[in-house]
C-alpha cells in the first residue's frame, strides 16, 4: 500500500492511502480532509494549494504555465507551493509529505 502524509491546518498529521493515477487533491478530498478544490481539479482556481515538503519538491514534475499563473494569484505562496490537482500520484511519490496551505 502506498501512502502520502498530509498535515492539516490544525497541525494534525494524516497518513492516507494513495493509488497511482489519482491526483493528490483527489486523495486528500476523498479522505475527508478540508481541501476546497472548488474547480474539481481543472486547474481553474487555487483552492487546492499545498506546501510540498522540501525533500520532495524536486521529485515532482515541473509546474506548467497555468499552475504558475494560478499560484501567482494565491495567498501565502512559498517556494514549495503547488496545486495538488496538478500532482499525479505514482509509486515514486510513496511517502510524499504535504501541508494544506491556509484558506
């Protein structure tokens, strides 16, 4: 079983089962954690904003222009900010650590 580790906005950490082919946003949402994901994963908002743990950021596919543009409009953006709808889980991301960005 593959997993991701998610820190919620209260500081609680959750270990979630992760299946290849799902977006990180879908894994977090389906687990019932408070991620808005208003656009449903179509990269049209920024309500699935997460912080990726520094040791993991280089393992992700690079951001495309649309993700960069949306993050420019988001609050509290850092160097490790990503839209979780743009990160597809595969076995190389087993153990990935992310934190939900402030709303």
